[in-house]
C-alpha cells in the first residue's frame, strides 16, 4: 500500500455527497415517471417500487463509501512515474511511466468549480488517467511538474 502518497483534499467528500444527491434526484424523477405510468396505463406498482428501492440502495451505498474512497485514494509523482492508487477491497495501483506521458490537462465541472477543485488528466498515447480532484494551486503545480519531467525523459528511460 502506498502510505506515503498524497491524499485528496477533504473538499472531495462534499463533491461525492453532492454526486449522491444528484443520483437521488435522477432516481426520484425516474420513480415519479414510473408512478405516473402506473396510474396512466394501470401497470403493476412493482416497477416503481423496485426503482425506488434501487434508488435508495444506490444513494445509501454511495454515501457509505465516501470515507472508504477518501481513505484509500493516493497519488505520488517520482522522476520515473506517476503512481495512482485506490481501494482496499478492490485495490488498484496504476503506474504511468513519465516517458509515456504526452499531455496533462486540468478539468473542472460545475460541482468541482463550486468547491474550487480541479481534476488532473494525464494522457498517454494509449489512455488517460486522472488524479481525481485537487486544489487549483496543486493542479497547476502537478501539471508543470509532470510536463517538465516528461520533457526531460527520453523514450528509452526505464
């Protein structure tokens, strides 16, 4: 486990809570539509009951996993690689070689902007990896640091 890596800022917990709230809203709208369809076409109420149950279950799981996600999400940058690690039960450890990095992009949707956070997207020829949400100062620093290391690296570095 990468204990020495950088943790995400605590503000990310609020973003995850808002995301769970958005899931609840979508679930309620779909459930409302199924209730209307039940009344309109005389469907069995089992459809909207299942939808309501799944919505509540989804939101409860999302909210319950917030401390877990926060505790086990880390990143670290060295001269050789960017390492991203997440999860305990479903542990995932990703190492992105510095010499493979082609671009670093900073992204922020409306919820991240509201919480003054940005996502750092690290792109290689094959894929893109994300350092989920960090403070804007940290994001700019990470972008500059990663790109400087990538520019110094040669394709033959190990």
